[in-house]
C-alpha cells in the first residue's frame, strides 16, 4: 500500500464531516446554525457528525448563553487540524500519483 493512503482518515470520509472541518479550518469558531446553513444539513444529521468529530477529539464544543438564548460554538482542536491537514495532503498525493500526463 502506498504510504500516503495511511493518512486517509475515515473520520473525514463523509461529505458532512469534510464540510464541517473545512469550515472550521477557515473560521476559528462557528456556531451550530451557521454550520447548518452553510452545509445545508438537518439539525439531527449535523449533530450526529459533530458528535463523532468531538468523540475523535477533532473539535471542541463550547456552550453558553447569549442573553437568554443558548449558543453552541465549535472549533477545531490542534489534533483535528493536524489530522485534517494530513487527510487533505493524502488525498492530494492520491490525485497527483494517479494523474495521467497529457
């Protein structure tokens, strides 16, 4: 097996998780509704993918109240940023190694 394939991370295989981490790599903190609107996911679908990434310690959750309304924000951990970068690098190597020269 090619060494770069070892860095393809199953935690990022779904479109939703790839999208979540992509957003969190650009914005330091993002709230639930922004993620939901940006990725066009249902509450339940988004929540389940966020939970999986949290369990993998790739993101951290912060819950607080703004006025009287609950506000949940997410941010990528250092571990999550590194794992996602390695995943993207591995995908790039996969593409480049299989590109046919014109």
